């Protein structure tokens, strides 16, 4: 049986596992954004927190993905077998690029722009939401891009703890020494990563000229 015939025969299962994969990535990225962007903003306002926050995120990135899944399983309320553990692990892996790029984007703004905003009577909150975040948006989105692509790849490991996703085909193929099964999981995952990266890259490019215009106007 050719690979195309295999895909046609198993198209329903491929679609179902792709949906599971997208749910895992979507939920984990949503949580990572809700946690990572505020943390990135926090360390621009409270420099003493920069090393602990970035240090923790860096340490998480050094842990092999399968080991991190294993470490989380016995933790009450967080771990266990299934999607919950996978979402926690994927969220942790996504934090570093989001926090780092949020911090870098805001700190990379010309200090004269901040001084101009303060001179106009802006509060710190107004300065953040009306000046700093709009100017840093392109850099922040670049971090989101990296984090999302990482999550799509790491999510394939989630099948090892019963969380579903396209990794089901990969692990099944490895166990059966079946290249078609491995490709049925790896190829859609790669296409997902490329598609998401392209879409976010397009959005990033659309925002970059606007950022430049805001900087000139300021």
C-alpha cells in the first residue's frame, strides 16, 4: 500500500488526531500567553525578578521533553495520565520565548520615547499600554511564533502519556517499525508547524510597518 492510499484509508483518524493536537497546542499557548506576557512586563518594572523568572524558564527548556512529562505525572492536581499533564508541560516550554521577547521588546524601546510620554503626563499604565506594548508588539509576536512552533513539535510526545495528538501515529509506527505510520504523524505535525509559522510571520510583518509608523509619530 502506498503512503497516499494509507492516508486516504486512515483520513478520519488523521483528522481526529490533528484536532487533538491543535487543542493541546491551542490551550497550552493560551495559558502561556496569559502567564508569559505579564511576567515579561513584570521584569521590566521589577528588575530584581529578571534573573529568577528567566532562570526558571531557561531551566525548563533544558529538561528533555519526555523527562518533563514524567516529572509532572506524580504531581497532585497538575500531573496524571492524559491531556492535563501535556498542557502543563507545553505551557512551561512555551514560557521562555514569550517572557524573553516581551522583556526584550519593551526594554529595546528608545528611552527618549518613554521620556516623551512621561513629559506628556502619561501614567506608567498609560505608557505601557499606549506606547510600549504597541511598539514592542512585533518582537513579542516573534516570541509567540517560536513558542508555538516548539509546542507543535513537543506535543507529539504527549501521546506517550495518553494525551492523544499526532504522536499517537509516531509511537505506534515506532513500535511496529512502520514508516507509513510514523510519516502519518510526523508529516501533518510538520505541516502544522510550517502553516502556523507562516501565518504568524505574516501577521508579524503586517504589524512591523505600523510599529515603525508609531515610532516616527512619537
